C-alpha cells in the first residue's frame, strides 16, 4: 500500500509516557515501514517523538525530517495527539487540543513509497537499563479525496 500524502489527512491517537528515562526515546509515526528499524523516519511520514518527556512533532517531506514544536509532558498523563496535514506540505500538531506547533512546508505532499505505510510505535531505551514505557490507543487516519 502507498499513502497519498497529497490528500489532506487527519491523524489521531492517544498515548502516555509512563516514566522519564535519560536516553529513552519513543516514536509514534504513520508512513514508516514496519521493518524500518528503530530511529527517526527517513521517508515521507508524520508523527511525534518523546525523549525524556519532551514531545516534538515529526514531519518528513521525503527529503528532510523537521521537528515541529516542543512541550514537556507529565509522566502517566493521557494525551490526545491530533495531526493535520493539508496535502501541500502544511502540518499542524495538537496535544489535548492545544497547538504543539505548525509548519507551512515541512509535511509530506506526494505519494509515499510502497511498503512505507505502517503505523509504527517504537521505544528505544538507549544506554539506560530502566524501562521506558509508552502506551498508544485508538489510532486513526482519515484522508480526503
């Protein structure tokens, strides 16, 4: 399957980060291949990254990964993330209805690559032996015509 990022879309999901661990990173993305390994997206995609309870939006236009906005999370709190892409590169990120950040040009705006259409949640504990836990619920993505 191929995601047509040239269409407007809304991505919505709930998540929490249960603990703050130095070097721990969690990513929740749409558009990355399931077997693409742990790390920042390298293909057209949208999502978030949480590192030591700092959350940023991730937008990859197929060439460049851009972080959009930044906020500090509270461990154990439930968050609703909503990402809107206008299909022309414009993206908006919201957490619990509050803007995390926007960009007029950072988002994907053309068809993705075959196989890079998964919803991926990943956690990298880094060099820390302690667990870095992130839970995700009710993921949905709706694309316009």
